[in-house]
C-alpha cells in the first residue's frame, strides 16, 4: 500500500495506481514500479531478527518506508522529504515517546 502518512484504500493500493495529494493540490503518482525500482536500505542499527524498516528515495522528492519482514511485498508509507526530515529531527531530539 502506498500512502502519504495517511491510510489509503487497500484496493486502490493493490491496483498499482496509488496516488496521494501533494502540497498545493498537485497529484503525485507513486506506482508499484517506482517502489520496486527504488534502492532500499536499512540502518546498521537494525535488529538481526528482521524487526526493522527499510527506507528509499522515491520520485517527486518523496521517501518510502516499509517493513523489512515483508520482503518487498508489504505496504509502503510515503512521506515528503520535509515530513521525513521533521520526523527524524524529532526522534533525534527525543521529542517522541515510543514506549
């Protein structure tokens, strides 16, 4: 499933024609091909038990995030670079409580 950080319709995501509304009313198409062609990486801090996520740069200045255990067949969350950098900043500063 491709999402902009919000839930999307599963049938829409399964069709390979997932889209989301970009800032200023633009529609950006992130297809299954965009996701499969992306170079995915995971942190060197990731657990060896597969409990980690992978990240990729996508078209339209977007960042994709997926669960490593899904081996590329699971849902993908899509964020703008601004959203992703804001999230990383808040994690590094300890602003988010995960547990």
